[in-house]
C-alpha cells in the first residue's frame, strides 16, 4: 500500500517538475517544451539580412577620430567598404537625424534647427509615421532603438515602428540621464558600472539581439545603436581617462587660420585664438577621443555576438555620424553648423554580404541616402517621398574590379548623381523682408545681375514697368497685381466693367474730408466722378494717395507720369538693358568677376574699357539732370505740403455752417480695423515681461556680442577627469545670420563647394586645389558659370523626391522650369568653352 502511494506521488512530482516519463515520445517532449514557452533552439535563420546601424554624435572625419579606433578598423573597415565622399545635409543634430530617419532634405521635413520643429507635434503626425523602421516592421523585422533619438524628445511616447525602445530623453549625456525603456521612464545616476550610457546601449542591444534570435529565429533584426560619444560633456570611461595626452591631429592647416575676410561675416569678425583657447582645444580633442574608446568596445561586442549566433555573414553593419565637428578651425574654438568639410564630411562604413573587403569608393553619398539604402537591403520598395537614393548597387558593384576606375568611382550604366544639397537654418519672415530689400537694391546696383536675384525680385522689377500697370491700354495684354505676402501676379486684361452710382450711393450732407485717416466709400465715388468729368483723357484712372505714414516709395501709379528727358536715349530710367551686357560684375563679396576672355584677349579688354569710360561720362550727365530736376522740385514745393494729409481734400473744409461731428465719423469708419484695447494691453505686458527677463539674464554677463551666439566655459563644466583648471573664458561659435544653402559636387573631374548665405555672401572652393578651404575662389569663376550654379542651387532648394533631387541626370534636363531656355543654352556654351580653354575646375558638369 505504501509502495503504491509512493509511486503515485512520484508520478505527480514528475509531472509538476516537467520530467518526461519513460513512455513519453520525443514528439511529446518537444510539444511539452513548446507549451511551457521555454527558449527554443534556432532551427533556421531568416532569409532577409539583419541590419545594424551604429550612429555616433558629432564625430569628425578630418580631425583624426578614426585613427584611434583600432577595433573599428579591424572589424569593419578592413572587412567592408569606406565611402570617402559622405556628407550630411545639415551639420546639426536634430535636422541631420531627421534626414537619416526619413530620407528627406530639411526643406521637406521642416526640421531646420535643434529646437524648431524637432520632435514637435507636426513631426510626430506627419513625418514620424514614415521613418524607415515602420516599413521594415511591416515586413516582419524585429526592430530596436537604443540611445539618443532627437534633441527635443521628451519621453512621453514610443515612436511608431520599434519593438524595443530604449530612447534617451533630450540631448546627449553619459551620466545623470533618463531613458524611456519601453514606455517606462528610468532615471540613471553617476555610477559607471550601472549608468554609463555607451555601455548601457551595448548591453541592451546585445540582449535584444540574443533574445530575438532565440525566440524569433525566422525574423530578421533591425537595430539602431545611437551613442552619445563624442558629443559633450565628453565624459570618458574611467579606464580611458589617461589616454591621448599629446594628440594634435586636430591641428589641420585651417587650425587658427583667422581672420578670414574672404568668408562669411562670422569668420570675418573671428580673431585668432588666444593661448588659453589653444590649450582648451587640445584638451577637448583628448576628451573626445577618450569617449570613442567605449564606442570601439561596443563595435567589438556586437560583432562577437553576431558571430556567436551565426548571423555575421547575414548582417549588414553601417557605421556613420550625424555630422562632423571643428576644434580651432578658422579660429572657432569649438562647434559645428558650418558648411565646410570638417562639419559636413562624416565617416560612412558598411560591412555585409556582397561587399568587397578593404574597398574605398569616392562616389558621393549624403545622409538622406541611408533610409533608401536600408529599405533596399531589406527588399522593401522605396517610397516616392524620399529624396535620397539607395547606394546598394554602387557598393555591390565595387566587388568586380572592372567596375571601378582609377579614381575609385564605380561605373554604372545609368548616370549617377554627383551633386547634393547642404542647407542650414530657417528663414524667418523678418529675415525674408531684409533679404528682399537687399536683393532689390542689389538688382539696381548691379544692373540686373539675375544669377543672384531670385524669381520673386525679378518679377517685382518687371511688374513695376509702365506696360504692366492699370488701367489696361488698348494694346495691353497683361497687368500686375500684388498678392498677400508681397508677391506679384500677372493677370490678363479684360473688358472694363462700368460701375455707376445709384441713389443709395448719395453723398451725405457732412463731408469729413481731411479730418480722419480714411474717407468713406461714398465720398471716394463722388470725387472720382468729379475728376473724370473734368479730365479728357480716355485712359485716365484717378487714385487716392495713402497717408504720409503708410505711403510706399514704389506705391505710386506711374501710368501717366511725366516722361523725363535724359541726356542719352539709351541710359536713364529705361536704359538698364545696357547694364545687362556688362561683362564685369561687383559681387557681394566686394570682389569683381569678369568674363575670362577679358583677361586673355587684349582687344576685348581695350574695347570693354573704352565702353566703360563712355558709360561713366553718360551717367555723369544723368546725375546732373537728376540734380537739376531735384532743385526744380524744391523750388516748386507747395505751401504746407507736409501738414496736409496728402490730398484728402487738400485741407478744404466743406462743412462750413453745418453741424458735423467728424471725429465720431472717423472712429466709426475705422472700428473694424482697430485692435481691441484689452488685446493691445496684453501684448504690451508680454513684451515688457520678455524684455525684463532678457535684462535679468544678461545682467552682469560680459559674454555676449551683437548678432552672435556666445557661451562661457568654466572650470565646473566637466565633472570627470581630465578636468579644465585654467579659469572661465567666453567664445562665440555661431552667428544669427549663419543661414546658407550650398551645392557639393564630386565626380571624376570636379570637386567643389558653392554656397550662398542669407546675407548675400557667396563662397566657392575648389577642393582639388584647396582641400582645406583656405581661400574663397569665387572671383576665378566665369559669370555664366556663376549664373548656372545659382539656378541649380535654386532648383535643389525646391526639389522633392529622389528623381527631382538627383542632379546626376541634369545633364540631359533642360533648365526650362524657370523659364530660361535661351539663357541656359548660352550658359552651357560658356561652360563648355571654359572647360576646353581653361584649366579652371570651377565649372560644373550639371
């Protein structure tokens, strides 16, 4: 009996523990293990490849950061391909990362700075649902993100498309940070073994990779490892804080090359660094390189885990940075946001199946190409809204040595893109008004230098001509009207509609002309009717002038103005066509650009000089005539011209003997245009509080400069060794007007950078002759090439989609989109002539 009870208890215990009975088959054991959801062995791996992206923060390419990462060189560079011409759209964290995630230029995803629209509501609703992770997740990928996301990410949500989420809240830190771990906010301290962020990213990503392959062996994995290194505060792991004491790899030829009068305003006013600043750049370089040692360990850890899982030969590893960095270049102590190589040129290394080891390619790549390339690797169709293009075919094409030329460019059947767009900053409405005003002045000063003037300004100058003014003449086909925002629109002249006065439009007894800012509608109609009855011109159109305060210098009607007789029929108000034929221009850089033929042909030089002498004589005569007219107008000045309200009745009071309250009528006529007093008071208080806050913030601070962004670096900025002990100092790394748009071209014959700043300044650098961009070579370009570069840049600033934004195919595309067919053909002829006759590499092959 006891033996039977013991046997029953033994069977029950075995069932609870999970031991198989002797009579159970192997199929029953497998089914039992599956029911208990125990980790199972991988039967087969996924058909699609795994993708691992390692994204550093602020890592440079030209200051020697890759030299101190031996594991990166041994595991990725020696086993993969290095893209030697890899750039970023914007050398700032949030715009660049937004471009990496969406595959779009900043002018399409509208993230222009680290604050404006960075992780905003608009970004979450419009662009975040279309990042590359969403497309891969829909195709069965296991996705995980670890580390820094966007600068303004607040941790209140998990972005769509990620199965595993360990996102850093706000900007880069190594200690004392908070992460969103799958929806839970977890705060970390300053203990290296538990909290160092780079190591945390390595450990969590490896855990996610291991569990994904154990529980979901047939699903491929996508991981993004976004490290804070080498971004500030540059806290290195304790075991690396003694390294790189005397490293000076950042001392490039442009280091402390200041001032730079041939560059934009910020670099013109930046003086050479003081000895204190030089010492700081050396220490900062040391700290940055120390933080990258932990990234080197991360690469080795992920590599070894993929190898142990048997997934290494089925995994693409992509290593890159969101932008570069500068340390003392052009006298700037530290920072980014410049359009030069040290800030926009970044490392890009790929390792994976089908990639030739130790290969180096010079085909141009930009960070908007990463998202299409990732989708191409996963076998997902690239959506049309992405501006970038996949480089997978280029990389795999390098496996055959016959496809690579001597300059390390991959040859393909289709013409590859060779030009990309660099852009930084948002143009505010105030900046736009200032820019429009400057460009309009530049239009008249340069005599129609239309390569610099945008379409809006050219249209305004055209619409201000008499042949486009109202009323329409018998032979006139078009007239111009001003739309909202100051834009001009051409409309077709049609039959004029006659408006007749009715009995309801009778003028009231009281006429309050001259008392208020605006007369009523009935009074206007009465005055128009009176003037038309006394003027015998059929095309006369009476208009009411604005008040003295709101009148515009270009707002008068010049339909019936007096035709001034100038000394020369070809020069004067209507003689600007002569200026378009000038062969020399004064650029905004205070330099002169002339056709190259003038420097080669002595006869052309002599003819042009004689023509300039004649123009000087003629313009002197024009100035004399203008002075004579001005003296005449001063002598004929009407009495009390400044006191009257510019024609509203001309000071005549028609209400003599009548009981009229014109002040009340004036208030009633303007009641709909007045702002409520309560709203005005709130606005006034708001401005007052803001000014008070700014005064309080700047009280006692000497670290500031007009139109510049300045910071103070003190002894307590760093909390980990090596420390700064030489006292606080002030530096200004950026300016408010550092907004620009650039073309970056790299191909077998050309390697240059062309930039236009919002201030009107223009830069051009030939990288084949000046790789460190020490000299602005804008004056060496032909005028036709400058105009072509400007039109190409304007085209790129508005491009959308990969076909529109790929300028390698613009050889065969006519630039008729801007209505300049004739000018384009003329420019192409000039470019071909320059390439044949001159060894100047400034001419683009667009």
